[in-house]
C-alpha cells in the first residue's frame, strides 16, 4: 500500500489498490499539525479506524466500488472545545498494462505489514514475551536487518519492547498498565548491511488489551441531599455518580447502583435507579418531626452488576426539610393581668406557644392577633422574635369608670402558610382568653372632646363669644371646682373664662394680617381641679373667610374710538370664595343705562358697549359690582367716546408737538380774528331776518299758551319713519327732529320736553323761535336775544351739522341746514309751536301771576306789545 503524509486539516489522498484486506495500513496522517491535543479521534466510516499517531487501518476487507472513496477524520479537544476535520480520499492505483513478452512474476504473500499486535494488560509472562514478528519479502534476495524505534523502545517507557535484528520478532520485557499506556506505535525498518532500505518504514501498533483491574469509585466521599417533608413518591432527591478507569464502553466500565442499607432501619423511604444513580422518594409520608434525616449506604459494581464484578460503596445523607404542617398552640388557655387606668404604651402580659415545626423557621414563627374585645383598639399584641412569645401592650389609656375589666380573645398562626400531607385533616387555630383588670387611679380633669374646633367669622368684634370648652372630673363626672387657663406663649387670639370655660375673641381676626394668614391656630388649654391635678385640651380656632371687601373695577378710564369695540371691565375682590366671583355688573343711572349696556364675559369681567349711535364725548358711568355674597361696590367708569381710529389719537389732552411749548403765530391770530368776524356777520344777518326797524320783545296772548301750557301733541298723526329725520343731539337728551315734507320745510319741537332758547344756560334741547312766512314779509319778532345766547345755541348745532355732512357720502344731512324754514303749514288746527308766531287772538294772561318764580323771567318775555 502506498501511503502519503499530507498536511493536517487539508484534504489527504491515499493511493490504494482496489482490493483492501482487513487490518491493512492505508496511510498515516499528521494529526498534531491539525490539532495539537486531540482527546477524541474518530472516523466517519466504520470500515476505517484511526490510531493516536495518525495511522489509518481498515477494519474489514473491502473493495473500491468506484475509483474514489472518501471519509472524514474527526478530531476533538474537549477542554478547549475545539473540533476539526480532515477529509481523506482513497484513489485506486493505476494498473500497469502487461504485455505478452513481459515475464510473469509470481508474488508471494508479504509479511511486512502485519495486523496490530495485542498484549494483555498486566500479563504475567514469561518475559521476554513475543508478541509479533515482522518480515520483509526482500529477505529472499538480500540480507535484511530489522530495527525499530518509538515509544517503548527508544522513547519512554524505554526498554519495554525490542525487535530481534535477524528475525524481526518483537518481544515485551515486562507487564504494561493499560490505564497508563493504552497503545504503542513503533516504526519498523528493514535495511541491508550496506544501509539500503528496500522497504518503506512500517508503522506498527501494539494495543494493550484491557483487564478489569480497576474497581469503580464514587466521585464524592459523601453525598448530601434535601427533600421537603410530605413530598409525593417519585420526587427526585438527587443523583450519585461513580466512575471506572477501565476501558470505556466495555463490561469493565458498565456500572450498576443499589442501596445496601438505610438508617434508621425502618420502611425504605427512597429508591435508587440502578443505571443512572438517581435517588427518588419512595415513602408516601416523610415526617421531619419523626425522622429528620436518613443515611443510605449505596454500592456501585462494574461488569453490569455481575457478582464477579468489582464494587465500591458510598454514603448518602438525605435531610428532610421542614414545612409548616403543625399549627402552634398556646401553653395556657386562659390568662389574667392588671393595669392602671390611663397608662399607655406599657407591656401587661407575655404569652407563649408550642410548635412542633423546626425552631427559627417560618413554619414555627408565631403571629399573634386579638380576635375579640379590642373594638376601641386600646390593646396591641406583637411577637418577640427571640423568644417567639406574644407581647400584649396597652396603647390607649383605659378608663376605670367606664370598664373595670376587659376580656380579650387572642389567636396565633404561623408566618408561613400550612402545607399538609395528602389526605390529612385541616389545622384549627389555637385561641386563648385574657382578662385585664383595670386599676382605679386618681385622675385629673379630662376635656371632652380633647380637640375642639371653633369656626370664627372673619372681622368679628373683639369680645365676641365663640364657644365654651369645659373639662370633667372622671371621678365625679362634673365640672365643679375646675378652673381654666391658657398657658402663655401661644397665639393671643382668644381667652377663656377661668370658671365657666367660655371662649371670647381678644383681637379682630383678619386673615389679611400677619400671623392670621394661615387662618388657623391651635391653643392648648389647662384644666385644674381642687387637688391641683391638671388636664389639657386643645382649641383649634379657624377663621372663616367673610365678605369684608367691596368688589372694585381695576381700571376705570377708557378711550373708545369710532369702531366702538366693547370695553372689558374686570373686577377684583379681596375676599375668598364664596364671597368673591362671580360678579354682577349694573349701571345705576337710568339715562346712561338707556345709552350703554353691560353683557357678561366671564365670572370676573363684563363687556361695556354703547346701545346705539350715541354722540361723542366723555361719559362718566356709575357701575355697581355685586359679589357672590351680595356686597356692592360702587365704581365710576370714565369713557372718552372719541372720533379716532386708535386711542393714541384721542388721549383727552391738547395735542402738543414734541420738543417744547406751542405758540401762535401771526397768521394764526389773523385767521382767528377773521373767523370771529365772519361768525358775527352770520349771526347779525339771521337776527335781522326776524323783524325790521327797532325790535322789541313782545309776547302775544298766544305765546303764553304755547310756552306755559303742555303742548307736545299738535294733532293725531302717523309716525314718520324717514331717512331725512335727523336727531338733534346734545349731552343731555333728544328733544326734537328735523322733518322734511315736500317743498315746504318746518323745524318743530315734536314730542320733546318743551325746551327753548331760554334753556341754553341749563341742560336741554334748544330751538329757534323765529318763524317766517312765504313772500319774505317780516312778522312780529319775539326772538330778540343777546349775542352770547345766540352764540351758545348756534355754535354746537353748526359743528354737529358739519360733522354729519362730512360723514355722509350721499349728503343727506346737508339738506337739514341748507333749506329755508319759512313755512309751517296752512290750516293747522293746533297752530304754531313757536312762541313768536303772529297771533292776534287775545287770551287772558292772569294765570301768569300764579307761576313759580323761575317762570317769571319767561313770562316777562311773553309781554304783548
């Protein structure tokens, strides 16, 4: 067989004949180049085996069905967890074509490649013991000397084997331990005396056959496991492990386990699986209180447990873990104790219990509770962790006068829940009764209640009685002989009468002042009886917010421009709810209420807006704000209704240029003089039209009737709704309308308040008393007034007319002052409304003597000429 040494981890190709015999060397692979320390070597094809030195042998005779056969050598390093593969290809050798002239050579069986040698482990000899012979066929033609090298020959263990030079026999010189040297691979050489090697060096394997010379052993000297008590059968407790140094996967290492004995020697509680060594629960009831632990003597035997196999024993300790399967119980079913009244946070009794569970475990830890008799929570019971005792304490003072003894029922449980064995009865809670005798003690006065809350309205008068706080003597049940006082160093809001306990204020309680901002103060009160014993109580004085502040509008000056956007009025109130918002707003003046309106915006704010097209000017509107408690705050809202686009154009002051004072120039003074002269000329012209010659004040009899008699209804008629009706406006009221009807125009006071030019100095609507008839004839003039009176009447009227004319694109308002007012109408039954009409009828004017003094001046102007 031609063998090739190839690089590790690369594909290896062996050229072999088509027919291979069993145990035939195929070739040798250098395994260390692929994996330095290979602990596991295997072949993917069971027809080949790989030795530790890399030699590849056939395990059975086989023939290559194809020209090529492949398998894989698997190398593993278990400690480093490394695995590598070497692919091996077997290629059939090329057959030489033999010609007829070639001499046919007869080939004898070669002995240069024997099967691996086997040596029994711990062989008894005799030594030297021949184990194999190697021989080359070339010995028929040459003198052949045999030699060998490798482990056991010239390497450790040296001198274990040797080969005879002339015969090729291999001998062993002593016994070998397989566990130390499982096999040897030596290299045999065949050479001629002159050093020629007719044969390729032969790798020969000497395998040490295992002898059952090692007994199995447990990996631990003592195995300890735990299992809860009352575990069900089949629950795994643990696993014992044993090993054998003999050859693996043989009967020498096939182990069997069994339990030899159990301590205590009662019914077997555990079972041991013979093949795996797993220990399981066998007994259905494991009770820790009866047997806390078990000791098992276990045996392991090789040769599959055969009697002739080697065996070893080991020890297993199984501890039974405690579970809470026992209820605690009181040592006594009844206890008695005593305590003085009014004692608090004192220990009055200790109780103890018995629990069969393991001490210190949650299954034995006691938890105590008071089942009955502690409705007022005056008692408390806790557990002493060191002794597991129950400590009964009084946490709230007892009253001898109320109850001379108390009977409690206490119970006990465990910290951990109960875990009972299957088919066992439920556990009941253990209880015990405790009788507590209350001892009488001379006590001091007691306030009832111990905390008295008094609500005081804010800003109450000093000395207001707000309540009464008295204490009682627990022995007598009355308040006789008890005096009261407030210790110093507390808030001095109230005092208490030392005999009656009546509480009165000593200050005006205002939540806006310093220490009263919190609105509350706790005051300790002492009660002292005749024996000097004292008791304490607490008064909690709470200031209830009152309605002491008036709501007020935060901003009262506004400028409203021509867009007449509503003004948002916002009020504030220093009081708290429910004496603050929501607020209600009202306009107090009826006349202004007809011109302005208020609409809600939110709880604090309302909108102020004009109702109609009211004239420009400054309005001072009285607005009342009513808070939720009914308190009314009066406010004056000043609104400058201005002909402007933005409020900065109309700030209520004369506009000044920036940078200094404003002075009038020469041309400005001249323009003012010319304007005054022109106005004077117009007034003279108008007055001249009222009469000719020297004008005197005359009043006809009819004048008195028209000026002193209510004459605001001339005749029944229809209401005129025409766009030519222009209201005459002033700052007080609307009294007249200009009416245009056809070609005849009149200016009359209809449904007004009867104001005439004489009322210019007051507050009212004004009318001109001059009336002209057609044809231009002058009538008797009764309208002779001073220049200042005419100036006061005409100046605002002319300015208003000019303003209306400027704003109206269709010039509708211009007709009201460009028409001549010279004809009232003909045939009117009511007559003229002007006091200057030409009336010839005589009427008695005696009634003028009975008029009030303020009408005498008017009567004098109505004298008949």
